[in-house]
């Protein structure tokens, strides 16, 4: 049985232009477990696309050898719209030029429409409920009519992911060590993925992410339905998470091949592909709450210069970076430090020499305890 390749046309937004989305499918449709992987929804984030670029030939080989037991859907680059967002020789990504939407927001929360459809039909059988909920979710998506290209893209992606057992959304940060955003409901069930990829920080949303991210929408509807119908068995039937594959410039064959191998081993461990994945690597960290994530904001305008590298442990009160004013006549007085508010893992920062402005996110630190100033801010800042 060969793999299948879909090329889904996206509606044209300007005369004379056309784009399409490429989707690969392995295994038999409907086989379980079903795993969905997509890269670069923010478009200019290529480390994950590089991992899938290396994974696809491995999956081709497994398919030919009859080793794929479940179903695997791969979207090697999930955002052809953003691929065209080049301005003055810079590829921008992240935000849509048309409506200024963050490309990883505004996915469909299916909890309400599905609750309306099947609330009265739920049974005492968890397996039957899962099938019914998945079917109702797909129906709800089928009923939506996109009115523009980005809405069509979101629907194409969700229709292919929503009935999965595992959804993996591959992103990257500005300059970062490997980190993993998960739901608390999936911990520790998803710990094998975190350990296999070598996550240096794992952060969980609880109970749900407040931003409608792709991975959030694929996972949180299960938790919301379970909370809404507590007397019916509704398991967390989709482990949906976001992996940040280091920083934007971490794109090379060595990393891509190693990341693809880790994903392949995860698929083996979950019995989607047959074969021995070997021993699970020792976890580099445990999961910490999103509200414990310290976000360092620039207090003023200037240029960033860092004291700490990504992937290092830091202490509360340590200076992570400074903002200096390059126009100042008194350089010794023209520096403003930005300090850590927690002990933890500095997993994300900007490159040195980046222009900063008030409120810009300069770094993120995964800390073990909820921080008062982060309360209610369970998601990611733009
Ligand atoms: Zn991203």
C-alpha cells in the first residue's frame, strides 16, 4: 500500500495567484493509533520542517516494509500563506498580512457545538463516547464554510487532525533550547514524547489554554467535554502538544536527522510503527505550570545584549540581559538590566543585538511555582 499525497487548493485572495497545502498519509485510514504531525504553522519556523523533511523518507521506507500499524498524517509545511510573506527581503511569518491574525490563534473550539450535538446521547461506555465525539467534531467542521484563505487553511488542518490520538505541532522560538508545551491533562501520559525529544523545559496549561492555538484546540475540547459531563466517561482521547524545536536558525541536517529519529522512535513506542525504539532517554526535566513561566519584558527602548545563554539554569534576581541605549552620550548610565523573577530554566531568548521596545518579550524561564504576576496568563504572549 503506497502513501497518499493530497494537494489541497486554497482559495485565491488576489487575481492570478494560487497556493496549495500538501498532506501526506501513511497506514490505513481509520487505523489506530492515529498521529498527526505538522510543522511551521507560523511559516518562518523551519527547524520542525527540517525534522519532517528527514522523517518523511523514514516513513516511506516503513510504509513499503508494512511496518506502519496505525495511521500517520504529516503536513510538512502547514502554512503556504506565510511562505509568501516576504517584505523588503525579510521573511516575516507569524502574522497574516491580510487580517493581522497570529497564524497560530483562532482555531475552532469544538466543545460547545459538539456538546450540543451529542450531550444527550452520551453513554456509560468510554469507547463509544470517543467515537461519537470524534464523529460529531468532524461534522461540526464540515458544517463550517470558510470565507477566506486563512479560514480555509485552518479548516483543512483541523479536519485532518481532530480525530487523532496524538497531535504534534512543530514550532520553534527565536533563540531557544528544546521545549514542550502540553496540557496538564496529558501529564505524565505524554512524558515519553518530552523525554524522547530531549525537552529542557515542559510547561503545562491548566485547565485549558486561553488562546485558541492549534494544539490547544485539538486537545482541550476533550477536557472541556469531560468537565461538562462529569457523570459520563470521556477520556482525554487526544494528547495534543506543541514542540518548540530550538531557535529559528537551528536548521541543519544533523539536527533534522536526530529530531526525525526521535519522532520515529516515539511512533514506535506508541505502536504506530512496529519495531523496537530502544530505551527511553532519561528525562532532562519535569513539567512545570505555565503560570510559573517568567516572561522578561523590555522596560524601555534600546538594544539587547545578553548575559545568559538559552538552555541554562538561572536564579531569581540574576540579570538575564540588558537594554542599552546606543544614542546615549553617557554609556555607563545607558544600560537597564532585566532580571529573572524565578529560579528555573532559561529556555528562550532573543539574539544579541536585537532592537528592543517597551513591552517586548526578551526571555522566558520555566519556573516550578506559579508567579503572582503571571496569574491568569496561562498562554503564550504574542
Ligand atoms: Zn510558532
